[in-house]
C-alpha cells in the first residue's frame, strides 16, 4: 500500500486523460451491465467511476471487484480516461485494487440517498450517516458558520476566551443543572458562560467572545432543545444593549452572506436569502398585543409559549427582536429600564420559527446586582466569586448568547435540532 500519491476524485478530470493515478475511498455503488462492471468510489471530494471491461480487464481483478461488498474501503490504481457519460467526465480503468477494509454485508443505512431512514437509525450509525451527501454538507456548513463567526469577531478586535465548564453550586438559576461529583464536593456542568464573561468585563478585556458547549438538564423532549448545545457568547464593556443588538444582527447577515455562496447548498436544495439589517424591533408589550389580535392570549408577565412564538413568527415573517421584557422574566443580571421599573433592557432575537439568542444590558452596580440576586430567591453569598468583580471598578457592559444549533437549523430549514449536531445528547440519547 502506498497511498501518499492518492488523489481526491474531485481533483481529477477529463484533462487528466492517460494519467496513472491512485484514488481511495468507499465502494458507493456497484453496477453490473454484464460485459462492463462499474464500481463507483466515493471519497471526501465526491464520486469517481471505475470501469472494468470483462474483455480487457484482468479476469481475477474483474471478479474481485464484483465481489467486494458495498461500503468497503478500497484503493484503486489505474489510468484516467476521458468519458463524457461518466458522472464527472472521466472514468478510471483499473490496473490494481486493494481492499483496505471490507464492510460487513448488511449495512445499517443506505448511503446513496435513495433510501431514506429514520433520524434515530441515522444517529445510531452517525459515522455511516455522514457518508451521505446531505449530512456531509450540513456539517461542512456548520464548520463554515463557526469560521465566519470567528472571522467576524476577530476583525472587530474581540478576544476569544474559554471559561470553565465545571462550576460550583452557584449559577444563575432557572434551567436545571447536571450535577457531577468533583472529588469530595458536588459540582455542576455550566449552563452558560454568563458569570465568567461578565467577570472578564472587570479585567480590561472589554470585547470577548466564546464558542463552547452549554449543558441544560431540561427534561422535555422537543425538536429545538438539546441537553448539550453550543453557545456563541459575547460580552462588551462601555456599551449598552443597543450596540450589542447591532452586532448580533450584523453577525447574522454576515454568516448568511458567507454561507449563501457555499456550493453544497444546492445539494441541500436551499437558496439562502440574506436577511436585511436592521431587523425589526418590537417591545414585549407590542408582541403580546399583536398576539392578542391574532387570538393568542398572553398575560402580561408570562413568557411566550412555543405556539405564541410561532404565531408571532407568522405575523413578523422575518428575523426580529423582542425588547423591553418584564424584569421578572429575565435573569438577575438584566439591567432594569430607567423608564419603567417593571421592565428591563433585555432582548431576544427571534427567527420566525424560534428564539435564536437572548441578551441584555447588564447590571454593573454591585448593590443592585446583590439585591436582584436575592429578590430571585438566590443566596448572594454563593455568588461572592462573581459579585467580587463588581466591587473594584466594573464598567457598564452588555452581551448575548446565541445557540449555534438554532442558527443552523433556522438557516437551513431543518426541523429537528439533532440533525445539526454530530452526536446529539438528549433525554434518551447518551451514545454514540
Ligand atoms: P428557550 O426558551 O427557547 O428554551 P432559553 O431562553 O431558555 O431558550 P437562553 O438561556 O436564553 O435560552 O440561552 C441563550 C440561547 O441559547 C437561546 O436563545 C438558544 O439559542 C440557545 N439554547 C438555550 N438552551 C438551549 C437548548 N437546551 N438547546 C439548544 N439551544 C439552546
Ligand atoms: Mg432566552
């Protein structure tokens, strides 16, 4: 075996006619036309047609090629021949074939996209599911989205940070936490980098971002919740909620624009329309009024249900912000409005289908923060490590957290959030 000169199938073309090459990949399909036998070989670049003629190909090679099970890994050494009828305009006339790994005959999934499979079956055999064109492109796009996000923030002078995912008992409350045993103590998996990115605002690092897992022990089984998700967070000092909202909408447009030119989109049957900025802004009060007009009653102070989010999404029809939320609905670190004491400078970024991000201007006064923690029924003492950062010079600041999976599923029109995670974690799924 010498695969060092191996070429990707998409690097070859009819122009290589006559060249002796080596390709390696999976046996995607086998087509037996009697006198001619085709092996379609798939690698990360695409597909190549390997053509064996009964009359001119070595008889032993011809028989071995016919017998090799589908999805086995093979290396093919042969001559490129221009062939208009082949899918990529060329075929390979093989001189030698090495079977590097033979696949078991009964496959858990079909990789040709001809036979559809249940999501659970696909997730159980994710390695195999990733051999399918559609799934492969979802994850290349995911990688491109992350790259675009980093480009966006790096160009704007942000510093990428990493905060701990193992934390002590004190957190922001709200969603349930996963406890873990940490030597003699109990600890938890972090539900958000919130407290740590805020602590950094007291350090002089005044523009930070993090892309990292968040853990939520939410028991419900929905198509938009994971127990381990990826959050994109920013925190910025010396600004208010308005500036970080502008960054958020610009980021969304930037990512869409970048992905809109990705060639694999066509394989997903998608054409991306770049959303226009600025996004519309409606207050929470306006939102419940619009909902009431459409027959969906939300009491002032109640959170928006999934059906309310959908109803509002139908009315708005594009990305929009909901601002000026009831203070009681948002976490203790949201800054109360100067205009009205029962609302706060918090916002949610909505896609017509679901919530994408939540953010706010933060409380930066030690006393107010302490009292807001206590009025949520939490113990301020267990937040000392966080509160300390507010005692020796904390600038005003604001930030948000955006769910990467929510962004992807809304952008690609995917129904189930599990589709955009390699190995999703939900109530029932802990393997693979
Ligand atoms: P929702 O109300 O939709 O459950 P949330 O308001 O509880 O979300 P936040 O705490 O505001 O979520 O988290 C910020 C963002 O992180 C959300 O807007 C969402 O994009 C993402 N997110 C939060 N929880 C989950 C989860 N369980 N699975 C996937 N993404 C999540
Ligand atoms: Mg939220």
